[in-house]
C-alpha cells in the first residue's frame, strides 16, 4: 500500500513539474517583455519632455502692415544720398522737389518704385534720399558731379552712393561744403577718381583703378574686384554714414518723410 502511495506521489510530482516549467518560462518571458516595454515608454516620455523644453517660445503675431514696417529696407536701394542734417525740409528745398508730400517709410518706398524720390526722417543724425531718379555716374558722370557739388554747397556734408548689381557698376562720393573730398565711380572703366582713398576703403579692401590703368583680367578661379566693390558698398556707407538696408523702420514708423519728383530740367 505504501509502495503504491509512493508511486502515486512520484507520478503526481512529475506531472506538476512538467506543467510548472512552461508556466515559469511564460512568467519569465512576461517579466522580460514588461521591463522592455516599460523602458521604451520611459525613454519616449523623457525625449518628449526634452523636446518640449527646448522648443523656442512662439513669436507674437503681427498684422501684415506691422510685418512690412518691422522689416529693414529690403532690397537695398540702388542709388541714395546721405546728408548730415536733422532737417529733411532743408533737403527738400535744396533738391527743389515738385509736389512734395508727407509720407510714411512704406509709402516712401512705393514712391521710389514709381520713379520718385523719398527723403527720410532723420536717422542717427543723417537724412537719406532714396531713388533711381538721382543722377547715375555711369550715364553722365559730369551731371552727377555737378549735382553733388551743388547740393553740398547748399547742405554742407553730402554723400552719394550708386550701385548696379547686374553689371557691378558702382560709385561713392563724399563732398563737404562745395568741395569733393573723395569720389570713385566705375562702369567698365574708371569714370571718376578724386581725392585720397579713405581708411574705410582700405580696411574693406576695395579696389580703385587710376584713370589710365586697365582693369585686371579675372581668371576662372579669381574674384572680380568690381563685384567685391559692389558687395562692400553698403559696408562703406555704414562706416561713412548710414546703410539704408540696415535701418529698422519699426523704430521710425511714427516719423514721416517726404516724397516728390525731381525736375528733369534742374540745371545741375
């Protein structure tokens, strides 16, 4: 009888062992999978929190008009004057503008696009005059010379800048009380070279050719000096006076400038 009981117990133990082993394996696999899933979930939440922390603050929304006003003057003007004065009306009188109209910066830029001139309100002690109707030295360097000299006699310190990106024509002039202090104009050849080269031109590495000297031949791997001068004209303007392309019109939107037409028959 006891032998039978022992045999029954052995069989029962064997059956339990056989049934328990798969359960233990399933339990072990469940623990491993649960730990892996938990780890992946923890990693996902940690990365999401870091991305949320790094996300930049949302910028405030502006109306379309505010967006236009808050941006700098883009693109940069092709021709402009910088007059050392705080009174734009003196500039208006000296230019003899026809139909002068008070206008905002935005309206002034529209006027420039319509072949008019825009006289800015004062900017850091300077009044700017923007517009393609200003004389182009590439078209008539003598007219540009007379125009700048006449304005300088009336207004004192006057600077002139001109740029044609398509062909890299460029010019910069500084005049003071009816005297040309420094001038350089290039349009395929040197049209105007007067006065000593200024420290700003030297520091910026701008190239100025004498009248009789031919421009250098530019090889395939060389940089065209005319293009270099064109690229750095705005930097020269910033050192001499003001670069119009860097002005934040948002700070000046409460001040008005003047737009008007420049007479074709003005005797400059």
